[in-house]
C-alpha cells in the first residue's frame, strides 16, 4: 500500500484498472495541492487521510453517474474537485473547468501540466460570461460545494443541451434545497431525475442530486449582475 492507502483500497474495491498509474497521479496531485496551499489557501483540508476521503474519494463517488457523457463542465472548480479526480480516471471524457478566481485556474493549469492530462481545459471566467458563449453546449455539469441549489440550477442548467444533466454533490440538507429550487428548475425546463445516497466515511451520508434538462431554455438565464447568487429565484 502507498501513503494513499485509503484511496488505493477504494480503487481496488471498486474495480478500477491501472491502479498503480492512477495512484501515482493522485500522489502528484496531493503534493502540489499541499505545496500551493501554503501560499494560496486552496483548501482547509490538509491531513492526508482527510484529503483522500473528503476530496479524492468523495469526488470519485459520481464516477458511475457520468459514464454516458462526453463533455462535462465544472463551475466554481476551486482546487479541482470533483473534476480533476474524475478526469484522472476517465481520460476519454472531456472536462471544462471554470472559476472566477484566477489563482485557482493557475493552480489547475499546473496540475494539468504535471499530470499530463489531455482531457481538461480550464477557464478564468465568471459563469454568467462563460454561459453566453457556451449556451446549451454541454452534456453534463457537475458541482461540489459551489452554491445553494436555486443559484446552482440557474448557473448550470442553461449550459446543458436537451437531455443533459446537472449532478450536484450535497449533504443532509438536500431536501430543503430542492424544495426551494422547484421554481427555477421548472423555468429552465428541467426536472429532478434522481437522488443517490452514498456513505463517505464513518457512516456520513452524502447525496448526489441529478437534475435532467427536458427541453431547451431561454437564453436570458443565467441572469447577470450576480443575481443568481444575490437574488435567487426560489419557490
């Protein structure tokens, strides 16, 4: 076992292939994350065990959910979770990562270079601006620890093609978030497809929310001026 023993066991238990190669990439990722974190505070999670569980394994929990999609957009990608772990194990899926904080995109570009990842592109942009030139372009959007569901739905659903899906990582309060998201989900011609529970560690329950876009939506969304965050459409 390597120092990423928990991740290695997870990969073995879930029957991933080329595990030594994958572990090597995750070790490099971990080292660069910790190095850069000393300067830029990319994450509050710095313990190796916690990085494995709360960043790497948690990110990979959606792997089964994305297998039918070829183009995936991650808004507010931060230090690369969940997209970089998913891109490492899915070299044939193209990932587009967006963040409005330039230092985070610089970090992602460093990861891309050091891991020789060919299936990830990173953009420094506000999501409202990015959406104008990428309206209804992607098969799937993923998001982890970005925003409450009403805001998240308005940011992501306009990026999806018809029959595309948003996959959101959420905690135990997901039902309350979905309850106040019904209006914006309906406005964007989408519906809740499924909710999948998974256990992260120590019996901690987490949830993947899948929202499917049924028809194309108006290009007036997402609204500008940071309104999805400051004035979310709830109800």
